[in-house]
C-alpha cells in the first residue's frame, strides 16, 4: 500500500538528522534479549564510533557490530559523530572473525556520515582498514545481515555493508558520499545539498530499485523518533525472519549468493 | 562536517602545465593555481612536488620522471603497457565495454563521449593478459586522464572480470592503480564496485594466486579502500600521492597545512602500508623477478 506521506530525498535527510532520531544505543535494549559489549581491535585501541558485542534475538546468539551516533554533544564527542578510525574497522573485523569461529551470524548496523578524515586515520591506514573489512566480510563463513539505520555515507558505510541481505529504514539514506560532499565536488558549492539529494538516488526505494538493498523497514508516521518501540519491533521482526532464512542455507551456497549479490551491480553496454 | 572530497581527493595539488595529467573533468577546472605561468600547452612541465619547470621533451626522455626530485608523473595506460609488457604480448579484455548511466546523471553520456574522443579510451581502466619477460599474467592499468580514473560500473566490471579470468586460468594479477575514488556520477552504484572488485580479489587469493598492486599517481579514495590495498605485495612509485581522504578535507579539519610528504609513497612505506618503492625504470625487472619467485607457488 502506497503511503501518502512519502518524503522527498531532502526531507528524509532532515528526518535522519533530527536530533531525536533513535541511535543504536536506543535500539539495542529493544531489539536484543541481552547484549554483552566487547572492546578493542587488539592492535591500537578501542574506537567508540563502533560498538560491538554479543547479543541474542529470540534466543539466537548473534554478533552485533554498529556505528554509534550520539544523542547529544557529549555522546557525539565520545563516539566521534559515528566516524570510525581504522581501529574501529579493525575492531569490527576482529569481532566478525570471532563470530565466524563460533558460527554466530553477524548483524551490522550502518549509521555514519563516513569514515573519519584525519592525519592519524591516514597514518594508521584508513584505506587498508576498510578494504580488509570489505574483503573479509565477502568471504566470512557465517550469515551477515546489515541494516542502514540513518545515514550510510561512502566507504565508511560499505565496510559494514557487505552482507547477505541489506535492509534500509524507510527514511534512511545510503550514498557514495554525503550530499554536501557531492555538491562540493561536482558544483563547487556545498550549499547545493538539496539539489544533490534530488539527483543522487539516496532513498530506501532507490536502493531496492538499484538492487543495492533487499528490504525496506517501515517507520512510523513522521519518522522513527515518533515511536522508537514500534521501529525497534519492525527491525527485530526483519532480523529474526532474515536470520532464520539465511541460517538454513548451506554456507558455500550462501557465499556464492553473497558474491553474486554484489557481482551483478553495475550498468554498462558491450558492443 | 568536512567530508567534502572524501572520494575525489585529487584536485589542484597535482595539476601540471602540460595539461596531460590534470584533466579530471570539468569539476577540477575552476580553481587552478593563479600563480601558474601560462605557457604554450605541452611545452613545459612543472613538477607538482618540487615545482621545478622543465621541457616536456626532457621529461619524456626520462620516462616522465622529474629529473630534479624523482616524482613519477602520470602516464597513460598505453604508455604503461608498453613499458611493462613484452612486445606484442598484450591482448586486451573487454575493449568495447561502455558505461551506461545508472542514476540518469545529467550530461554524463556527453561528458564521456568528449573524453573518449580526446583520450582514445573507453573508460578509466585497460585490462588484459600479457607476458612480462616471458611470465604470463593478467594486468590492469588505470588511466587518470579519464575522469581521474574514478571507479564506476565499467572500471568495477573490467577489474572483476580480469580477476575472474586470472582465477580460472591460474594466473597472477598485476594492477597499476590510479584513481580519484568512486565515480560520483554513478552514485551508490559506484560505491558497490568496491565490494564487487574485492570479492573477485578474495576468490583469486583463495585459489592461492599472486596479486601485485603497483600504486601510481594518484591512488586515493574508494580504490585505496578496496582492491588497491589488497595486494599480496604492494609496490609504489616514488613520490606519488597515496591516501584515503582528501588532503584539503583533512587540512580543513585540523586547520593547518600538512607537510608535503603527507600521503606520499614514502609516507605509506614508513607507516607500513607498502612493501617497497620501485622506480619506473626498474619496474618491469622487479615485477618479472617477483613473478618468477612465485612460479612454483599457488594451489595446484
């Protein structure tokens, strides 16, 4: 059923930037029966832009890896506005490999403007850290399910987006770069964010149409912040169904399907 | 928030006067260095590293390496193949693949047609098989003249197919990387090419086969954050730009100028993200040597 309140791409960007937009910290206690947080990449440190640990959903143990937006300035300082450093991606990968060892499915939540851009991030190999996440998730021998909670920006997002099934919350956006960055690069004017939103194809419907995502998770009227409980329930319902489905599939078959899911994305012609 | 340019980090910093390497498309043309001396096109080359100005002819004779500081300037894919492959050994793959317009980006087709006419390329990467001192291998060469070798559908597909061909035929792969990052004009579809290419690298690697990356000027953004960083052996050309985020973005964040060697090949070596820096004149010999050493390896 087509809803009457479909928002424009720019309005959705405003919804996901709304300061009441629920974050992973709000969702974890509502989606999972329990959650034990784990820390550190065992190399350099613990990046608080990414939260990870073991949770259980309707009794199924899973590894949870998520980008953390803050709900206020202090939380945002703590989590660096959900912009991970290389050690964040290495923590994510460590926990994913651990999940593989114990045959636990992995659930990733994407909610980031992008990977952090800074001197230290470059010194510690931001590019390499993201690349390793992507290649290892591509061959991780356990089911992986990802959900875009708010904003999925660039390489920093796809590092947690290599999965067997991707769902996008109805008002979430997923893009090659932030619309602001897009406007800045193509038109030398970061102020043309709205125009960028209109041509970039960033909405949940766009993702399904472009075969980037498989599912759209419905949000309450006006956005997730209007009823966090209901949104969490919708996410949990999707996760449980998807988990049950993917866990039944032989892992080699699943890995082939995962490869094919990304393999077929791209548009070109051959004379 | 300072995320501009995340995937398109190469701007005016490495523009050169000869106009050969600087053309990454219209978005780069507006803020050229005011102090640049206007001279007849193609006559002079100003080194972006040491700012020394020399005759282009002199640069060409030196394999396009700055004689003053050793900066390895950009070269085209055909020039690169000529330098690396045995004579007449190169056989191109997918030479006729053209990009569609996945997000209906305005003027994307026209822009590409203009570039095809001026460069003779169909997109930003040339792939194929060849021999190097008799060793058979698959190679891919990115060409920065074409939209700063940004990765869209064609680049992603050709690289993926090159790896798949190599996996099937048990061949090593050598990728000469250069890129401004993801191709903005293809939106989210370009981002997905990072996963697609990396998946093909994974299968090639799992088959026990060798993958050598040669990072050339400039290797940045989504290409650094995918297949470029995944080589078993990572070689860089001297003084080239290698990094993830845009220099100006970082400078904007920290509010101070970064040192000149930041995000250089030497910087990558120092921080542990490259195995070696190899000069252009020794590249063919070095690669052939590594290929020979791996001849007995690999899952049979």
